């Protein structure tokens, strides 16, 4: 029905929220909103359809288990967050998916799809009628979703190997949980990650790939959650080269901790980070999702100018301070998967 309107409908799940998105021409917006609300608030969840979708999800789980980088990342999360819900896979497990029935899903929707727990964001060719259209389309069932108590996110340093013969490469992730997403140092953490492994000019890409040819893929990333930001490095390399690549990661972490950072390097990475933030907002979908995410995390909309000012204000001392706190090689959680 949505495609018959010329619209696009999608959904995705993270470890902290689920999003249902639609994109449609302005003339079709009222009917599209009605369709979306009908799905969220009045789905039938027919048994035959549930069984089909259950098998689809199971196939997705099996596919992820067959993908070495996905398998390594899931084991990484389990070891990194041993007593925290972030350890759990978004897809669930074969056992948990097989245990879901219609009553389970219906109860979940009755509990979660309530007005106090729904946030609607919109971007694009909007008019003053948007709020009225939303109010007409959504019933917004009453109810309060009890928030789960925050559990401590504790580092779990150590090396954990999962041997898998028959793979051509070893897959390694190295990381540590750091600050909450609302912490003032969040942009500094992103800049530090970019400096280490955010692009072709980054330190790890240059040393591991360009100078030594030890890996095709190596990168640093930050994964933002309500109560922590995961700072991590991912790399895959052949059995004979993997230890050398991992050694260089440790060297570069230590190098930054001993204050090896000049102003040229700092300003270059600030420019890269600002560019990625601004260019990332060129689509209406990106604008819409950013509206929702900042509202959920901070309780307000954060203007782009404020983000740029925060990045421009990052100093060399800020980066060195975070490096000293989060880049100690001995404090990292390390996962290895493959013919170790």
C-alpha cells in the first residue's frame, strides 16, 4: 500500500531504540501517516505471517554467524559488556527467536507503543499542518514505559580467542567502553578515533596498510550509547601478519598517550570531523534521524552550529587527556577469531 502511494517504508533496530521511517511526496503524507500508525497501533500479527518472519530472522542469524567479521563483533560485545544489556545481540539467538509467539509480540507492542514512549521526527517539505496530520493519524495509547535501571559499564580487559580453522584471515577487535553520550568530551573522543583510524590518512591505515601491507581493512570507530561510547579498532589480516598489525595498533595507542600530536595533525582531523558532520546532513532522512537521536539523548535539539563550535574548541590537551584515559593497551578488551 505504501509503495502504491509512491512512498518508501523502512524500519531498523538498534540496541536502544527501534525506528519506523517513511518517505513520501507531500500530497500523499496524510494517507502514508495513517498507514504507518495502523502498523504500529493495530497490527494483526497473523500466526502464518509470524512463522514466515521467524524463519527470515533465523536465516539472518545464521548468515551473521557465517560472516567472520559479524561473528567476531558479537563475541567482542559479549566480552566487553559481560554484565550489561549491551552484550546482547540485536537479532537475538535462535532459541529466543523460536520462543516468541503472537502473545509475546502483542504484549510488547501494548507496553512499548504508547504515547509517552513514541517520538516523531519529520524533515523535508513540511507545512504548518504536520502536527495536525500526526494527531489525526495516531491514537497514542496511554501508558508509561518503566525505564530500566542503568547498570555500570565496566571495562573488561583481556584477550579472548575463538579458533576457527578454514578461514583465510584472522579477525581482531580491540576496544574499551568510555564516557556517556552526553559527556562534554564526546566530540573529542570522535576526533581521537578519526585521528587513529578514521580514513586513508589516519595513523593506523598509513602504518598498517600503506607502509607495511599487513591488512586490507583496518579502522577505528566510536559507537554511541546512552550510558557509554565504545571506542574500538577493527582489523583483519592473515595468520602470519596479524600479530604485527596488532602490535602497531598498540604502538600508535601508546604514541598518542606520550603526547605525540602536533597542531597540523589536530587541525586536519578537526576539519575532517566537521566536514563529515555537515555533509552527513545533506539528506532529509539524515536530518530526520538526527532530530530524533538528539532529542532522545539530550532532551533537546542541538543546532549544527553548536556541534561545529564544540569541534573547533577541541585542544591538543583534550585529546592527550582522553588518550591517557582510554588508550592504555593493557586496558583493552581484545577478541581474535580465525586460525589463531
